[in-house]
C-alpha cells in the first residue's frame, strides 16, 4: 500500500470517527475502562454492527482524549484492501511524522480483516495502550492463543441489552419497582424488545429492513466467502434451518437430513462458521463426561431476536422460543457457562461454575395451570440432581414464590430479571 494512500485514509478515518456521537452509553464501557490499569491490549469481540465502533467512541469520550492523544484505524475500510504486513510500520511512522502523543491510544477496528495483525500488536503492546475490535472469533481466538496468551484481555459485546434498548428509546426505568405506571410502560417496551431485538441501527431507525440487510451482509462477508461457490445453497439452507429452530435440539445428522447435505465434515464447517461470526451459539446437554456431552444434540440460540422474527419461519408467533432465546443471550452476556439438563424431564438451563452446577432455570412464556406441573417437574428434577435449594422460573408476566419439598422456586417476569442485574 502506498504511503500517501495510507496516510490519506488515516486522515479521513479520524474525521469520520469524530462525526457521529454515541447516543446510548454501553454498559460494557465501564468494565473496559476498569481494565486499563492492567496495561494489556483489550480485545472487544462481537457480531458485526452490534456497536463495537461506538463503544470505542464512548471510551474515547470517557477518557476525554483530544486530537493527537489517540488514533482510530478501521481495517474494514475498502481503501485498506492492499494493506500488507509491511504497512504496519507505516502506521507508526504516521504517528511520529504527525506528532502524536508519545503513548497515544490505538483504537483498532475490525482487525481480523488484515493478516499477521497479532505479531504487530505483540511488538508494540508495551509502547501504546491498545483497544481492538473484531467480528470473527475463529481468527481472533486462534491467533490470540498462539501469540498473545496471557498478554491480552478479551471481552464480548452483544447488541443492546434491555436497559440500553430503553435508553435508546428514551424510556426512564429508574426506580421502577414502586411505580405501577412505569411498570406498565416497561412491560410494553419489553414486548417490543422481544420482537425487535437490540441491534443499535435497527432500534434507533425503527426500520425492520435493516435487520435483513445486516444478516445478508454477515452471511456473505463472514460465511459464504470462506467456502466454494457451490456451497452457497447449502449455507443458505443451514441458515434458514437454524433461524427457524432457536431454543431447539439440533444435531449434525438432523440438519444433514433437512438440508440434504450428506458430507458431515462440510456441514460442521458451515455451522462452525456461523458460530465464529457470533450469529449462533450452542448449549450442550450437561454431563460430567465431555465425551457424552459431544454425543448428544445441542440447543441452538441466535445472537439477536430481530434476526429470528424477520428471517425465521413463523418465529414471531412462537413467543416461548423467543423468550428462551432472549434469556440464553443474556446469560451468555453475563459470562455464564450454560447447559441444558435432560433425564426423565428437561430443564432449559443449568449454570456451571467451576466443577459445580450452581443454578437451574426454566423459561416459559405463560406459567399457568395448564403447564405448571410440566415446567416444575423438570426444574425440580434438576434441583434434586445438583442439590440446589433454589430454582428460577422466568416468564413473560407471572410472578410468584413457591416452596416445594423445602425447595424455593422464584417465578419472575423476564423484563424484571433483565433490569435487576
């Protein structure tokens, strides 16, 4: 890449970075800033357009950085298409030639778009504070593990949380516990959040077409281009199947039959690509044996309900699946290691901490007389198995506290659970 072209692109990127100010403060910003004292590169991963670039802007504003105290580099810029390993030094030259602060902060966006980035970061990490974003976990994790293990910190960003969703829509949710009018508003907003999801551009624009366009962008940019052209049909069919079956048990053989793709190795690679792009994630059946975990079907979840409603088959009508998917995303956001439990009956989530299961959670949209017994029996079986004194049932509306055989079961609406943490 020619030096003058690189310099021009960097100049333009600084202007673009300053143009649009963040309108919603992201909750992850506080955690990111609290880790600065460790003086390690901080890597922020997540699905495309979930707000990683704006998070960098928030960090810049919180630190009150002025011109020349930081530089923003976006490797997703098409002007960097000819960027090579030799050009990394030109970025450092740019800092020196234009008299940037000696230890200016480096905000580096979508770093997975360039090769050998990890070696450059490893070389300069003691000279500059570095914040990195990336949208592909395979590229990031494989390179971090070989070069930067123990010498970087990695955090995940998802689309808006419910609190961030409310902030984006300018809904006051402070001191809601004793305000019945405010609670009615929050219930209504939660119904929207369940269907709309949390992608910032979708929430702020109120245009559903954005979700479809975003999904297509990720599909072709992060999935399709990694495979042969003759795999496009299979990739789209796998995508449609996963979007239409969230919170459901899936296995390679089941998907293979549905999409008529007999090569299980290719199918696994496609599913892995979706997972690496942060579009889907999976929960294993809990078993103390790793081998047995691998032999059982997994539950599939999607990073955002907006994708499911706009692109899944009749998903807008299956509110139970949407509710469970939303809970799964929130548990992952909170850093929980999630599994499902199944023996005679089933429990949607059991949470492992270290070598122990510490929580059991059942999700049902309506917890009524018709399904109370079924929902309770799976939860109670998991509680008994793992010797838990307390269990949790998350619902759309119902709230209660039950005691069954000396075990406490809390019934809480999901919107309250989201706001309470």
